[in-house]
C-alpha cells in the first residue's frame, strides 16, 4: 500500500491542509461560542459532578465511533473499502469542517481525504448523505413516538396513537422504498450533473438492519444529555425521558436546517424552548450553551486522539495502507 500513498501526493497535501483548517475552525467556534454566552452561563448556579460528565462523554464518543463503523460498512454497497482507523480520522476531521462557513466544506474535505486512499469521493459522500437521511428519519420517528407535542401544533387534536403510528409507518416506508429508489436517484443525478453517479440497491433485510442500527444512537445521545444535565444541576436537572426527547428533537431540528453550521442556534433555541417549562429559562440556556461547548470540546478531543493513534499506527506499520 506504500505505492498507493505515493500515487496521491496532491491528495495527501490537501488532506493535511483540510485537517488543520477543520481543527482551527472548531477551536474558533468553541472559543467564540463560549465568549458570547459566558455571562449567561456563569449567572446560573450549578455544581460540576465529574462522574456523570465522564460517563456522558464516553457514551457520546462511543456513539461517534459506532456511526463511523456503520459508514465504513455501508461503503461496501458501492464496492469501496476503507480501513476503520483511517475512516475515523477522515470522519472526525471532515465533521469538524462543518464549522467552516459555506456548508459544503465537510463534504469537500471528506472527498479529498478519501481520494488520497483510493476511495471514490462520490461513494464516500453519498454514503454519508444516505446516513444523514436515515438518521433524520429515525430521529423524527423516535421523537414522534416519545413526545409528539414537540413536533408542533399540527399534531393537536390527533388521537394519541396517531402520531406514533404515522412515525412507525414512515420508518417502514424508508426501509422499503429508499433502497429501491436509490438507483433511480443515481440516474437523475447523472442527468443533472453530466457525470456518472451510481447508487446501489442494498438488499432489504440488510438495509433494515442499517436503519435499525442508525436508530440506536438517538437514545444513547439522549441518555448522555440527561447525564450532562445531572452533572450540572443534580436532582434539579430534567428527567431522563424529558431530557432525551427534547435533546433528540433539538438535534433533529439542527439537521433539518442545513444552512446552520452544525445546527448552531437552531439546536440551542429548540433546547431552550423545550427545557424552559421543565427547569426554567436560566437552567435551560445553561444546558443548551453548555452542551454545545461540551460536545464541540469532546469532538475536538476525540479527533485529536484519533489523529495521534492513526499516526502512531502508521509509524508502527509503515507498510500498512492507512
């Protein structure tokens, strides 16, 4: 695999530049967010319990690793192969690039980095987009099942079982229809772009497991946020079901509003709106801003850890195609 790395010198330089810019953008975002909201955060009385915070961080970081593993596995549908450790570095660095204004840099960065390892940029970005679509669908389904009121006033007056039933039907439609629609979408994109875009048709049972796997991170994210609230406010924090559903709902809102980098402001506004009736405006704002700072810091720490492990593995096995 040494020849493969030599085959992509421009890609390696581009990947290194993207890595530096993405990390810098995330650091700037973290510092800027903390500076703008620090007064509101310190005005609220809270105590830091490190045990729940550590457990929340481990759960969240573990979920990130799981999502990367799902992405790597889905690349097989395009006939592509990427080592897990290399994929972790590409994923985390590319994910941090979403804090660069312009919306597209996350995908540009991932495309450049995977190309340096002989993987199709189209396949890599298409697999990520597919994962985001399924994550969004399962997130909406879970919020609808657990707390339909968070979906807005349009659910008022519907029977109690109507929204969860519609959500379950929507997820089933995603499982049944989407794999069959992918080849058609590929042909449409080919006509629109003038370049060959081939999208696979995963076997239904395999795709059903894929959808189920992408539903699993949502409860974990919710539990982690509840633990974060416990770390800050103890018994005064929102309960596990309330914290989890509001957090997942705010995360979904951030995914829907694609022009907001990382869902900034949108996710925080949704969190404050959902949590204020439960814990008051001050605590809700502290949880919203504090969780943003915590998650960005956790992403940075995980990304740096992955980069260091990746470099150590390259030095230990220079003949490996990482």
